[in-house]
């Protein structure tokens, strides 16, 4: 005969249902069921009702999480398409470098790199903190009639060009809609701040991963032991190599990280999570 049922709820951990045949709940239950992820799923379900502009459910550092965040931003702003693009510079030449986008290739090809660069580099791009300026694709004088018609054909009738605060790098968010006046201006303003945060994290993580990948295991080990105060001779004994070899590893790590000395390399490696 069933006498009692108790439910133990642990946020983000588990839900445990205990069913017992004893009148005293302190006695061991007869049967126990556990749903490890049930509580987490419930919490995330309620969390997902908040707009992307007011939450960060996942670390936006990875490409997949960045993709999901941009889809949520489109949903919140009523945008149909997005593009995150950087005005990169290489060998004295400036060119647009797409970080993530859901534009079809035909639309990007029809617009062309030169036109994208003109839009990003123009006064039409909204600075952070200013009210976003909607741009009617049909009325833009930066692109020709053929490019304008092709954009409208692929569902880009209205465009917001947002400058993102990402340090020294020039990164922009393009949000477009097939119908002019459809997008929520207040949500677009919030999305600009969210994108600035997310892209800054993404670019930092990408740079850190690239730096970490360039360091060999031995170079990382030498830096880690040096960060703990070990001398070159002590690190050599620990790793079973000569002092000259340790110095060589450290010198290579300093060069790869782009530091000017050992202390700066250690500080940079710790700050970026390399060691």
C-alpha cells in the first residue's frame, strides 16, 4: 500500500522521485527514480522565454553558439537575415571578411565585396549608443540598381548596419528584413550591444585557440613550470632535458605568443587560459 511520495528538486542537477511503503519518510524508500537532466531542462525552458538581448544562456565563443545566438537575435528583432562581417586589413589592403551569416551565396555574390565594404565604411553604419538607422535597400545610393534588385529578390528589403564595439578590430552586424518597417528598432538597439559582447568573446576565443594550437606541449609545459617560480635548471630536471633545451622552448613560446620577454609571455598565457 502506497503511504508517501516525496520529490527532491535540485536546480540544474536532478529530480528524484521517491516512493515508499512506509509511513515514515525518513526510512529508506522502496523505489527511486531519477531524471538527471529534468531540472536543467525545465530551467532552460523557462530561460528560453527571455529575449536573446537580455540573456546569455551559452558561451558565444564557439561558432555553433554564435550561430544560435544570431538566430535568436533575428527572432527578437523580427529580422530575416543576419551577417557579421569584419573589415580586415592585409598587406595594406582592406576587405570584408564574413564571420557568420545566413545570407544565401547568390545574394552575397550579387552584392559583391566592394559594395559590402562601401556600406560598412559609410556614414550609414550606426555607432554604438545611437538610435539604429533603417536603410531602404531600394533607396541606397551606394549600390547600383541591379544590386538593389537582386537584394530585394533574395529577401533584403530593409537593412540595419551596426558598428560593434570589439576593440581595435572593425566588426559590423547587418540585420535585414524583406519588408521595410518590419523590424523592432528597440530590439535592434539592444541586439547591437549583445552582438558586441558575443563577437568580442568569439574573437578572443578564436585568437586564444590559435595561439594555444601554435604552442607545442613542451613549450606549454615550460611556461607552466616557469609560472610556478621554477628556474630553468629546475624545469630541466623536471622534464629530463638540458637547460639549453628549456631556454629554447621558452624562447619559441615567447615568439609565438608575441611577447617581449618571459614574464609577459607567462602573464599572457595565464590570462588567455593557455596554461
